């Protein structure tokens, strides 16, 4: 079976002095002040994060932007597709927004066709988080989501820590605890644009995934874990994203590209490499690691101009790729899927690393 390329270290021929995390006033909302934090590593590369939605706004590598986002708070308050946001309480979809725990039914507001998406219309991405720095390269954000928030049970305390290392790796550590049984599925919705082209179709993707999660017409899992062999979903060997996106496969055509969960191979809860994204023009690579059992691969299948880019230009179809590490969609209603239940006395913990080469 094909495997991912061998892990290799990054060599940075020039170094600069590491700077403390900088903080900039970024706006004022009724819920409180919004700040923008920038972490600079010893190579002079930066990651910027705002306490509004615990949102990644920018990743600059050698002066080149690696993700979609905006430079002003106002743009995040308008119509935009979760650019760089921390997603929860439940990332991805819950069918009809309904689930049951211990015989009691719960309803999350519908905000995506007939389903609840990314925790409902006022999810964690719409909140102001309490923020503190932890050394020169780690930012820690905390939020308490009250019992009944968007229909979810239990007071939930969520912590997200972003660490930007000297070898250009962004580590995201999630922790959550509750005082009542609930469901939790946290992720980050970074839209990666690691090359100069307008779309990601010429970029090569490798995924350590022999199965994926097929969806119905409402983008809800059918319950099957399908083998990727002889399908457009087979990225076990490096393949151009465009080769899959242009397929006539009904699953691909249903969403005009990929918006599917891939089942990460050999998942055991440890931090494992699951993806390699290669950009052929610059030679730049993005390696991804996670403790999660799945990754939602989304190829930004929007209509041309439905959303804008940082400079105000229209975003083309397939203008970015998301690698959203998570549990599977609709898991509370799919007993065969890995459980997303969280009980008092236990902690939800998850880690993901995106490493640029």
C-alpha cells in the first residue's frame, strides 16, 4: 500500500531574532474588545490570531500568505465561510440538528439546509475568548459555553492553545470539560492557499486514508465507511487535487468537489502524520498531523465570487483547501462511528499540527 513520504526536517539558512507575541487593538463589540495577536518565530515568519472566534487570520511564510482571511475585524462580522475559525461545540453537521443523550432529545438551531452546521448559527466562532500568552510562541484562549448554549447540554469550558514553532509548525491543542453529558467535536477551519495559483487544482495531495465517509443529498453520512480503491477519493499516493474534483463520481458531483471526511489510517489517539500537500510551482509543502480519527477535506466548492479574498478580489471555485481534523459528521446519530460524547470527570483532548516546508 502506498504510504506518505518520509518525514524530513526543515533547514532555515537564515535566522532572525525571535520576538514576543504582539497584541494590537482590533475593534470593539458589545461583548467586549477584540484583539489581534501575532506570533513571530526565529525565521521571522508569523501567525496572527484574534480572540474573536479564536480565529487564525494570517500565516506568513517568507512573506507569502498561506491562508484565506481578512486584515480587518469588520470582514469577519459579514458573510464569510468560517475563515480560520475555531469551530464548535460540534464541528460539521448534525442531521436536522437533533440528537439524544441518555434518552433525552436535544435540538440545535438549523443553519445549513435541514441540518445544524458547526455548532449552530452562534457557535464558538462568534464569541470573544479570554486570551493569555504562555511564553514567546504560545497563545492560549479559553471560553465557557453555558448550559443550553445553541441547544447543547452542560456548561462547557473550552481551551485552545496555538503554538508557532521555529520550524514553521503550527500546533493547535484543544481541551474541553463539562458538568453534564454532552457532545463535542472541535476543529479549525483554516483555508490553505500555499501557492501562487488562483486554485488548488494543480496541487498534489497525499492522504493516509483507505476509507472515506459517503454522504446523502443533504451532506449527512449514509453510515457507510467506503473503500477509496478505484475511486476519486484515493489519495494514498500523491495525486493532483484537480483529478479528483473533475471526476464524474456522484459523491464528487454532489458537492462540486470534495467536502467529505476521510478516515485516518491506524488511528490510535496518538499524534500521527495523515496528509502531505505539495505545491509544484514553489515546491512548498504542508505536512499535517493529528490525534483525531478523521479529516474533513473541503476544496472550497463555492460559486465564483460567492466570497472574497483578503484583497477584496472574488474567491474562485476551488480557491483553497481545508484539512479540518475532527470526529465524523453526525456522530451522535451514528452509533457505529467513534463517539463524540463527553461526560463530567473526563476531558476532551485533541491536537493537530500543520508544518510548512
